[in-house]
C-alpha cells in the first residue's frame, strides 16, 4: 500500500480506538458527580457506595483515554504534515485551548478528587468532581471545534503566498454553526452511553442478588442497585431524546453543507422528491448505486431528515451524481497521481455506518423500557433476561458512537477540509493532498503496526480492570472520610479506598 492508504488506516485505527473511551468519560463524570451530590445532600450511604464504585470505573476509563489520545496530535505531524502545514494556524488554536484550559482543569481537579477524600471538606471535594465533569465536557467542545472547522471552515482566509489557511476570527471558529449542532449531539450520545453503562451493570447486579433470595442480598438489590438502575434509565431517556432532536438538526445542516454525505447515506443516485429511507438495501454499494435495491424503506424519511419535508418540491434531495456534477463544475476535474478524484464519499461505508449508528442505539431503548417495566412500583426484579439484556446493551452505544464518528469522517471524503458552500475562497483541502510527502510508506506501516499492538494490549488491560472491579461490585463498607467526620469515626467500618 502507498503512504496515503497506510496513513488513512493508521488514523482510522487510532482515532476509532481512542473514541471508544471518550463518550463514557464525558457522560459518566457528571453521573458520578450527581451520585456524590445525592450523598452530600441526603447523607444516605448508598450514594457514597455508588460514587466509589462507578468513580473507580470512571478513573480506569479516563486513564486509558488519556494514554490513547496522546498519539493523535503526534500523528498529524508525522503522517499528515501537509495537512498540518495547511491548517495549523487555525486547527491548532482549539487544540491548544483544549490542552491548556480544559485538560489542565481536568487533571488538577481529578487529582483533588482522588486524593482529597480525607483532606478537604465535603463541599470542596464535591466541587472538584463537578469541575472535572465540566472540564471534560469543555474539552470535548474544543476538540469538536477543530473537527467542525474541517467539516465547515469559517473564520479563516487563504494566503496565496504561503499556501495556507490563516486564522481571521477565533470567535467565528468557536461559534461555527456546525460545532453548535455537533456538540450537543455528541454530549447527549455520551450521556446515552454512560446511562446504559450504569443501568446495565446495576441491572445485572440487581438480578443476581435478587435471585439469591438471601435477605441481605435482597436489601442491597433494593437499596443500592435498583436506585442505580433508575439513575441510568432516566439518563438514557433524556439523553436518547436529546440524541434524536440534535441528530435531526445535524441532518438538515448536513444537507446544506455537505449534500453528498446525506445522499451517500441513502445511496441515492439521482435527485428526487420524497426520498425514502431504506432500512435494508441489497446490491454492490462499493461500485456505485445504480444496481442497489432498497428492499425495506420508509417513504419520505430521508427527505425529512435533510429538508424537514416529507414530500413536495421542498423535499427535493440531490443524488450523488448531482453532487459530483456540481462539485466538478465548481472545483474542477482534479487528478491525483494521474487518477481522477471523485467527489462522492465511499457509498458502502457511509450507507452502513449511518444505519449501524442508529441500530446499535436501539439496544439502549430496549434496556430502558424493560428496566422501567420490571422495576415499577418499587419492585426488585429477578428476571434473568433483564440482567442479560443489561450486559448485552452496555457495548452497543459505544459501537453506535464509533459508527457515528466513522459516518462523519468518511462521509466528508474526498475532503480532509471540506469546502464551505457559502464560499471561503480556496480554504479546502483534498485528503490525498494532506498526507506527508517526506515520510516513506515503510515508516508509516511500522508505526501503524506498533501502535495497533500497543493499543491491543491496552484494550486487554482496560477490559480486565473494568471486568475485575465490576465483578467486585459496590463496596460493602464505606465511611465518611471528610475532615468534618474525622472526630467521630471510632466505631465506623474500615473505609474503601482507591
């Protein structure tokens, strides 16, 4: 393979792997902060036990996310130096803000939270986890600001003398309408992931203890795990509605800014009114869309996702061939290494990643409905299928988020910096022209293999740690370790420490 193909594979492997950890940290941090708030307000020990339990899982996930994320910025400089040269003046600004502001705050206050249980007051300690949670979400904002600029460049001008995009307004970059749509969609998806994680683990433990029939186990299931199930379920419900609402906004904005992405998501060849949404299609998507047979479809739904109209002239969506023709007329018939560049994203990946994103999220809906029904009116469920559904549902929103990210990035192709349809002259860059010209394919292949092996080892470490501490369950004995309670701990049980 050439350097471009290897660089793409390396970026895909490292980015998708890193993104596995991101949604859980973003969503779980506020949930843990909420559990600790409930303990401080109510003084009920169960909330402290849940805080310690899910807090430990949060720390493991955050640590692995940091380790796997560090490589991302090095990767831009090594495999994508031409891209870095072109966009560095703009793209680097939000990344620097993320590192200097958000990540610094995250690190400081996470340290206070980990080591401050018996050193600072309850209120200060509680504030530290909330500041960590807010900084984690702020970090996501800056990262998405950089990515949204790639999707829809604003606040920059092209300097023909240097051949680079140069910053004109950081405010425009941070208020990019693509960012304002992508950020709430990403955050609500993260809360859906974290809510499923909490509800799935708690449901499995609740069922396991309830089936033992031991009074002490039933009491723990009722007073500890059932409340955790309900916390996760209600987070899932609110977040799920948020995902649907913000996704609808994104779809309509996508139609305006990247019509080829929306057309490719449906494998729509020719422009049409009342474009249907196919649940299942059969045919050689990788070769084009003429021979694709849409087996099961919902009439007008793709038009609604793109335009807000199910039928009529206002529901018209351009097909991939229409987009190709329009882009060729506007940007010319470009060749790279003698091969013509197509302005159509890879149909098979775009089509199926969009559907898998939606399909995997449906497991969270199933878990939420089952848990609400089986725990109604104060019931503690011993239904084995609820426990199994809880475990099955846990990885599904992770997969949904990953396929959503793949859809976002692959659907932008062939651009690494997509052109702004309202016109920022020459602030655009084809992916083929962003790869490093001075780095040989062998070096990229070597780094890709090394990183893949390292990431595979980290995956094993992550799984073993998460599995180990999940199986241990909520600690049986905890105590208030704050300075306020230090004078009255003679008869307290031993504390549970990190």
